[in-house]
C-alpha cells in the first residue's frame, strides 16, 4: 500500500510544487521553510548539540506547540541529559516554538513525506525516539523510523470526529501505518477508541489526559494580560466581547450580538479573531458594511498606529488569541455555530472567563462537559439565545466571575498530563 501512496505523491508533486511557488510569490508564505521541508539548509542546526540521547519532538503548528511545551519541559526536568530536537511544519509554529519551548536544543522544519527528504533529515538528526504531538501520521517517515529502530511515541493524541471519519474509510491502509507506532498516549477515552478503530493495537494505547491544561495554566499571568492591554490600548472602563476562532457565517452573528450589547452599554468593544487570519480582510469589510467603520487591526497597531476611539479590533496575526482572551468580559468561541466541531475553549477558561459556544463541539466534547458542569461553559443554539445569555451574564458580574473562577479551577485540576507523557517517552529512551 505504501507503494501506491508514493505513486500518489509523485503525481501530486508537480501541482504541489506550483502551489508552494505561487504562495511564496503572492503572499510570501513558505519563503523561509520550503527548501527546509525538502531537507535542505538544516544540516548545521543539530550539528552543535552536546552528546546525549536524542529525542525528536514534532508539533505541526501553534496549537500543537502549546501542548508540546510542558511535555518537553517535564522531559528535560526528568532527564536533563536528553537532547531535544523540535520541529514544526509551519513558520508561525516555528516562531511560537522558539518562544515557548525553552528546553529544546535545536529547532528545525519537519520534512515533506518524500523518501529522500525523510531519509536525509533522519540522517541529520539521528534520534533514538520520535515524538509526534497529537495525531501526526506520515507513512514514509514512520516506516523509515521503524527501519532505523527509532521508537515512535505519540503524545497528546486526539482524533476529531471528522478526521476519524476520513481515516476509517481507508482503515486498511492506516492499520499498516500504525504498526510503526510503538505507543500512543491519547487525551480521552473517545480518542483512544477512535485510534483503536483505525486499527492500532489496543495494547499500545494509553489514556493520559490533555497536556494543554498544563501549558495554559502556566501561561495565564498578570504580566501577559498587562502586555496585551497596553498593545491594544485597552482603557479601564472598556468591556470586551472577544469572538475567538470564528468561521464564515459566525461573524454576522457576533456583529448582531455586539450591536445589541453596545446599544445597552456604550463601553462595550468587540475583538474578532478569525480562525484563519487570511480572512481578516473579509472580516474588516463585513464589519464596515455592517455599520462599524471604526475598525483597527493588530497589524496596524504593531506597525505604530495607535488605537484611539475604534470600537472594533480585528486580530489578523497568529499566536495572539490566548493573550486576547485575557481582556474579555464575555467570550464567544467559534467553529461551533457552524458545523466545524468547535475550537479550543480551554484558552479562555484558563483566564477565568465564561465561554459561550454553539452546538457543534464534537472535537472538544470532554472539555465542554467539564466546563458546563462548572457553569463556565454555556452552549447556545442561535443568535438570539447567544444575546440573551450574554446579557444575563453581563447583568450579574459577580456570578460571572464566580463561574469563570470555577472554570479556571477545572483547568488547574486537570494538570499533570505532561508529566505522564514525559514518563512514557522516557521508557523508550533507554
């Protein structure tokens, strides 16, 4: 089956190359990572690492980096002799990793799953253990690790219902790929049952929790809040509706709700953080067409433009959402009023916020259940219900604070997964 997979890769290589080139020319994206993904320009990065057992940790982008950081910290605390080579697939993830993962010995880009790229980078890094964060399954890479007796240990593994549906249709293929994974630490029972349903040996599967609880609990700090408040020029009297990770179809709802909030309280402001920052221009246009011409973007502020009387901020850069939640009076978490499975509600919970979200929370069902039990997560089904519940919450700030604190307590109580993942990895280091 891997032969067929590589034939498909060969067919896709030409249009794929054109896609990367066009993106580089038109947007600048991939300009600093494309050659590295082919295995070039990275040989020198692990060269100066001190002797010791090597562990290659891979996190695709920003979200996975957040989960990986406390695992790496726990691993280094337990085994300071281990050398960590940390890779990402995206440039934004690379930037985030270099800020968050303080214990890594080198940072590289993960190669495209082409045999020559994979082989070259494994020769360069020479790890004893490969640690993919969440569910990263690259057939050629995992097969090459098996041939070289490199153990593969998955941490913080999760499978959304949509991903599981796609994998299950080709289970015959993924069952063979998963034979190359030595151990899989999964977040929840649901994730464990799904990867078993893909064909993984249940004896290799452990349920160890979500390392993001560790990361977010450690990251939420008064200094971080003060930093974002200063950069966004947030005044003490202002209240913020923060709409995070929004998708098309949700901004219209958020704008309508904000209009009603503003009519009742002129101190309300709106911050929209679209899930895909390339949509920021569309969001700005929608806001202006909806009667909100006073919009400023995070990029404009970073470039020196001061926020004066603008009521609306659009965050058009990656990596700012977590900090932005610190300013929130009320939070709407997107990907949930449209059928996208929800987004990470733990980030707002770590700041002690009450979080509103729609019915589509399949990818974060266990997190939603915990926060709803604490009263910090509120599921709504329509724009009208979102407005009514937000008005109720805003009308009783003491109750909202108590609910938010109970949600933060949930985050704190669920720490410890990073330590468990580190212990699992250590068993394979030797």
